[in-house]
C-alpha cells in the first residue's frame, strides 16, 4: 500500500476554521453544532422604534431646549441684576471667558467620553442655579419711593391768574403775567374737558381739571421767571393748549 492509498483511506477531517460548523458538547457529552445566539435575540419592535424616533424625540427635544434656555436666562439675569452695572459687566466677562475656555478644552479632548461631557454640563448647570439662588434677594426690584405730591402753599395770595380753556382746544391767551409769590390760578372752562399743569418739575402734582361749564382753582408759589402751562389730555397740547406765565 502506497502513501497515497493511506491518505485516501483516512477519513476526511472536519474543517474547524469554517464559521458556523464548530462542534460543541451537548449537556456535557456528545456533539452538536454551534447555535448562533444572535438568532435567539428578540428583534426590536418596529412600532416602538417609530413611536420613539418620530413622536417622542421630536416632541421632547424642543421642550427640553426651551426649559434649558429659560433656566439659564432666569438665573443669569438674577446675577446681572444683583451685580448692578459694574458687577454685571464683570459677571458677563467671566462667563464669556469660562465658556471660551470650556469650548477650547473640549476641542482639545477628542477622546472625551459622553459620560464625562454629561458630568461637565451638569456641573455647569449646578453652578448657574446656585448663583441664581444666592442672588435672588439682591436681584429683587427695590420699591421706589413714591413721588411727593404737590403741597399747596399756605397764606393769602399776592395775585391771581385767570386762564380760560376755549372749545377750540386753545387758551384765551398765549402769555399771562403774574407777581412773584403765591398766586391763585383760576381755570375757567368754556367747553370740553381739560386739565392745566406746569411743565416745570418743581410743580409736578399741581393739576386743575375742568369739564363742561365747571371751573377749578388752586394756589401755587411762583418765583420770578417764565413758566409753561398746558393741557395734559393727549392731543390737546399739540392742538395749541399751551401758554406762558411771566412772573416778575
């Protein structure tokens, strides 16, 4: 028997390097073919995948984005209000430098994992929220002092000024004269509803009102000078209800 005959007589050996044909013992004994585990994994429900990718994600992403922007804006505005003009400028400068430094650092870390990036974002939001909470009291608007109302001067007047409101949205004169000191302003109405106020801030709060045939009057202390009076009803001053009072 030749060597060639011996080789032909030997049984063919199974190829062990072919995928999917490995023989494994079944139950600790015996033989069998390998069962691919990927075939046993349940496939993802296409309906659930479509619901998540086409409905939930498009709906939740704008909501999460809007909440994030609102959280950032509210807390940052508290810091800016509490710091005033100088403190607000410093806070904006520091925040801008911090954002630029963070962007540069992230760009220089191409192997940065998603988990590390998420932790950095959480820490940033925590710092912004803490800053907003610590300045909430200082950022609250301060109650402004109510402007003092006009106090009519006491004592007898040294003179009086008669001003008549005409139905044509004019005064009966463009210039009136008065004597320095306490004067009585007599506002006479010949038609319509009108007011009489001074342009000078010193007399803010002094106001005479007439309607129809009613008249009004009030006392005011006028130092020497020239004062402008007008009707404060919208459109009346522009129509011509303005005059000067020359006090000497």
